[in-house]
């Protein structure tokens, strides 16, 4: 899935933002989280990224420009998150991030694009 994030970022020429680094939804603990593993992989590959997690990083802010948003933790609050138009959402959890107009959703494992 990390490779998919990189490929999607390159395809759409958009930076990557990890949504969540907690080890499970709605907690502020990140030890052993898939998001930290993904961040480590991106760092090793030399890929720039940002992180938005209202639980683990309350000072973080959601980017206002289009990004590839990778849902690395399925926080409940992400179901109603308002993402910038022109963004791509990678949601391996199929967590129910609200489908919005002018966003592209990629559901890893299904490899189907829906607009």
C-alpha cells in the first residue's frame, strides 16, 4: 500500500498526507501503528509527506490544498472530514470517508477508481 501511495502521488502530481498515525481509531497512542510504518517507509524512499491526526498530533492541521490522502487510521472523525477539491483518497480500511464531489477515491485491494 505504501507503493500505491507513492504511485498515486506521482500519477496525480500531488503530495501525500497520512490521515492518522494512531494504532487504532480514536486513541492518541501511535506505538505499533500502520501509519508510523507507512511514514517510515516513505521516509526511507525519500518521499515527502505530512501527517494529520487530531488525536496523536493535536497541533497538526489538515492541508488546504489538494493531496493524496492516505487513511492510515480510521478515526471516526474522518467519516465527515472535508477534504480539498482535486484530492485523491486512498482508504484501505474502507472506513466511510464521505465521498465528496471533485475527489477521486481509490480503494486498495479493489484497484477501482471512482469519481
